[in-house]
């Protein structure tokens, strides 16, 4: 964060704080390729198998060259959650939603809808994350 310009560092810090304050009990902060939050092995001993036995990614974020990114596993595997997030987005910011399968991109720090992200972070429990992951793996 020290390497970021002040506006970016402030926005990333706020994003981290809002996630940290609103994620379900059991998620743990972890820094891998990106800082983020995971479902730890003590809560889901099998872990995720695409990268060996590792904790399951719940959400992560990064400051990239042209945008700040937020990745949320639930948006990728849970259609209801995706629809829940997309529908109110225009009420929170007046910019078009820039999104991939689970990646939401914010080109300007002031366009990050922190209240909506707080609500997104709290939408699913760790148990619901595990159930969603197992549904995807069994396909």
C-alpha cells in the first residue's frame, strides 16, 4: 500500500476495512497473489483442490494499473447473489458496472460503492460458501 498514490491507498484501505468489518464469522485475512479473505482449512479441511489443498477464496482485492479490482467467489457460482448485486448497483454509483465473471473493476476510487460491498460481504455465511463450492466441484 505504501507504493500506491494517496488516493488509491485510501480507497484500497477503505475497501479492506469494509470487507474486514462485514465478512461472515470464520473468514480469515490472507495475502497471496492478492490480499483477501479465505475460508480456512480448520473450517473446511478438504480445502480447494485446484491449487493443492489450500484455503478457499471468499473475496480478494487488488490495485492494478488501470483499476481497483474486487473478486468475490459467490458472484461466480451463485446466480441469485449476482442478480442481488447487479440490481442495486446503479443506486449506489452513477457509473456503468464493469464486471467479469467474479471480478468487479473500479476505474476511479470514488466509484467504489462501499455500502453495497459491505452488504455483499455479509450476504453469505462460510457454510453457504462451502455448499456453493461443493456444488461447483461436483459438476
